[in-house]
């Protein structure tokens, strides 16, 4: 049996995948769309909103305005100056709107839109 990583399981939950194929989650079909290539970026940004998700404990929706974008692996889908949506399961205690943060992110989506999963987030001085 293949072991799935937490990131894979969270991605499946995010994408609404109920069925698991033998080799992992099978995303729902997207008309004319393509899922983004595996990617990881370090983004410095200013938080523009933080909102806990009531029906998913530990999940926080957020929005941020990018300042610096550095690809870590694969393509980057963000540009400096953009305001982008995202979510995280990380502890955001002590963070508030207006804070400048450093984040490790993965873009999940396709050419018609998506979200940034924030894997690591820390407040900058």
C-alpha cells in the first residue's frame, strides 16, 4: 500500500476528491483545464486578510499582497504586487492584517484560477 503525505491528503480534501485511486488522489475533471505543475515558492507579502474557516478546524483563509517572489522548485505563478488568495493549516496566532510575512507556498489550481496553500508562514520584523 502506498503511503500518502499530509500535503497530498490536504490537497485531495481541498480539491474535493472523494475517491482515491490506487496511486493517489484523482482530481475532479476540469473542462478544458490543466492542473498546475508541481511548484514551491518563497513569497514575502503583506497580509490583507485572515479569516478562520468555521467548518474546518485549524484552517485559515488568507489574502496577501506579494512583495518578493522567489521560486524554490518548479514554476512560479505569482508576480510582485499581486493580491492573491490562499489558505493555511499553520498556526496564525500573533499574525494580523498589515503584517509583513515570509511564506513557503504551493499554487493549487489551473489557468482559470486557484489558491495558494501556505505551508510555512512567519512574521517578519
